[in-house]
């Protein structure tokens, strides 16, 4: 423990020193410029994400790193040749946070995620997750089958990756334990299936996020654009293929192989094998998991079509592609999740699987489970707003591409390298 504490302290000292050095360089650069100039649309507009990623790699702590990146962005916005305003920097931080929390689309996504957390807690409490796990354990006879079943269930729950991880983890734990598959391997399969499936599923929170990135007033149909990118999403397609291949071959290497060898000797991991079943109703049934999840998917499709005008008066939206392209994904996902939550209530409470008080207690537990995801989302939206709206980072990138001699053919490769670096950074955080 002392060694870990000392390592963390050293990382924090290095991180703070790095941050102070970068800000000092920034201030010096700004003070040396001519009157009337500023840092908007310059290289310094890249500093907030660079610092956020650097701090995250050093400290392994995401929340603080993102918040520091926001602080740095607001500081940079108020550094001018005429002086520096600490007051505007401080107020800018909270104004950006409240602006993102006040955005209706963002709030819809946050509510959707919270309800998903509640759904997971309810299914666990009602015994649906445990019943599905016991059913699967009786049907699955091999290690490869247990791993393939985990991949298959992950592919079926494509609405949201966080919802995917929470559900599949609690359901498949007893199955993989029975076949002596390590918790590390189970976590890897779940994580490597959840995000790739969601990013190629047209009806998911990821699809909503991607389609919403299309600029207002453009002639681009966000949903059609998303569909056209699916065959080119090689990361998602190859990762799912790799999961199936590893399961069929039962092949592992590196630290994962060591974890699997320990699992064969009974050392599965540090998680209590009965954790997913604690407090679960003994009267739970397999359908107590399948019906809520199925209703969520059905309601999501219907809500997306409704919000897109499929049944409206304008015939231009009476096709699936047009309706999905015109839909408000944030609103639709909220409607769908409330519908699924209503189904869960009438399935669980009247049958005596839980009392009204237990139902509301699960609601509180579900909200807690989704707090990390929602916090990261808000901070990510805020640092994105700082770069895009306050520091005009897109202007710098546009200028760099247009005037920096970067050819159009080289741009995709540069984007790929940057995206790969960001993904690798997130893996190590």
C-alpha cells in the first residue's frame, strides 16, 4: 500500500509540474504577441485535451484530468495581450458545465442512461438475471460455449454499452465461473463486445451520438450517414470476429493466459461469485430479464420512428430511412426507457417479486451505478465545448489542413493515428 501511495504521489507531482509548465509557456506566448491578437484558433487551443489525456495517463484518474482540461481551456480563453481575467475564467468553467447540463439533448441521454441503470438493478433484484444465468449454466456444457454465449448476449443487448456491461456481467458470471473462466477473461469479452456492437447498431445511444454530430442546416442525413459507415467500421467488425475466434480456439496469450491458468486451479478472481444474486427474489423467472430488455428494444424502434414522423402528416418521412434520419434520438430513447421501466414495474411489483419500496430502492441503486458514466459524459461535453466554442479548435484544424500542405489523401491516415492514440490512452486510464 505504501508503495502504491508513493507512486501515486509522484505521478501527481509530475502532473502538476507539467501543467504549470504548459500554462507558463502559454502565458509567455500570449504576452509576447501584438495587441489585439488572442489564442483562438491557434495551436494553444489543443492544450486542454492534450493536458487532459496527459494527466489521465499519469494519474490514472479520469474525472480530475477532464476537469483540469476544462479549467485550462477557460484560462486560455481569458489570456489576452491586455491582461488576464481570473473572474471570467472561474465563471466560464461553471457556465460551460451548466450549459451542457441545460442542453435538452444532453439531458435526454443522461436520463436514458440513468433508467438503464435502474433496469439492471431491477432485473437483478427480481431474480431475472440470476434465472437467466442458471438457465444458461444448465444449457452450456463447454468453455468455448460459455465464451460464445457471453459474446452472443453482448451482441443482443446493443442499446447501450454501459447497459450491456452491467447486464451481461451479472448474468454470465455464474456461467463462466462454472467453466473456470477467469474474471479477467469475462471482463475482456464483455468490454470488447459492448462498444463494437453499439457503434454498429443503428438503434443505440452511440448511433444517437454520431447522428447528432451532423451540423445543423446541412443536407446530410445523419442516420443514413451512420448506416453507410457500418461496413467501414473495421475496428468493431474485426473485434467481434476476434472475440468469436478466441472463444472457438480457446486461445490466450500474455497476462490473460496466466489469469486463465490460475482460473483452472480455482483462482477465478476477487469478485464474490454470489454478488450478482445477493438479495434476488427466489421467484424470479427467465422472462423477468428477457421481457424488459425486449420491450426496451421494441419501444426504442417505435419511438425513433414516431419522433421521425413515420406516422405524421408529412409523406416525406413515411419511409424507415427518412423517419430514422429525421428522428430525435435523445427524446426517443427516453420515451423507450420509460416504457420499458413501466413494463418492469407491472411485471415485478404486482407478482410480489418486490415491494414498491424495493422498487424505489432499486431506482436509487441504479442511479448510483450510472453516476460514473454520466459524470464522464458531462465533463467530456464540457471540454468539447471549451475547445469548439471558446478556443475555436476546429478553426485551427481547418487552417492547418487548408494552409499546412496536408493533402486530402493523407488526412484519413492522420485522423486514424490520432484516434488510435486516443483509444490507447483510454485503455491505459
